[in-house]
C-alpha cells in the first residue's frame, strides 16, 4: 500500500522503494501485516516480479480493498478518518481526492501534519483554512508522528505547496465545505 512519510526517514534506507511527494515528504510502499508494516524494497519487487512502474496502481488497488476511509465533516473544514494509520496516505488515492475537490468552489487545500491526519478545506473558506491551520499547529506541537507543516493544493493531478492569496484571505467565511452537497461518506472497501 502507498504511504506518506518524511523524507529523512529513508536517508539510511536506500533500498526502500520511494518516490518524491514534496521537498520534505516521500511516498513509500508497504506490505501491511497483521501487527506490523514492512517497507517494500527494490529486491522485493524483483522477487515478486513486479515492475516499479506498476507498483503505484497495484498498491492503490490494494489500499482501496483494505482501508475504509470516510469524511468527518467539521465547521468549515473536514478530515479523513481511516482507522488511525492511513489517513495521510489517503492523499495518494485519486478517487478520494477527486471527490473531495469536487466539493470545493475554490481549490481543495489539505494538510497532513501527522501520519494519522488529513484535514482539508475549500480555499475560499477563510474560517476553514484557519481551522486546519490550528489543527496542524496543535499536532505539530505535540510531536507525535509528525509529517509536514506545509499546506498543499491539487493542480492538474499533482499536489503542490499552497499559500493563501490575498483575495482568499479576505473573503468572509461560509458555514461549511460542502456547499455542493454532502461529502461522500465512504471511499474504500
């Protein structure tokens, strides 16, 4: 399954299969055992006869079959709930992200301050952006399983760092993220 992890985790593990996500984050691949996860190594791919180019689609299909993810709505923002281990990794699943983005009038803005957090809001929701910034700051302060302090937005299928524009910061907040209908309640399994 694909997972999002800090880049420096792999500094001393060059055989682990990874790909870049951002300057500070990498996508890695894991085999999820009952009580542990095992990082996929280049040798594992050879042993299993899997081409590296096919790994992402294979791992996403596995993720969709094994992880139940749903939206937990909030006031102006929302978060993904996926059992406490794979929340941030949901950002790697296009079907989830595309459905979230369809709910936004502006851009989908997301942050993943820890491996078990994926919080998001519409870029036009000043109150929602403030709320996810507050959640992120609290998580980063705790220091538990910290991933990233960056905010991201998805543009043309790629996650890019996001900074608020002066026009988005000055808009008045609206009540909820889901102005185009309720968010889908379940994405996987």
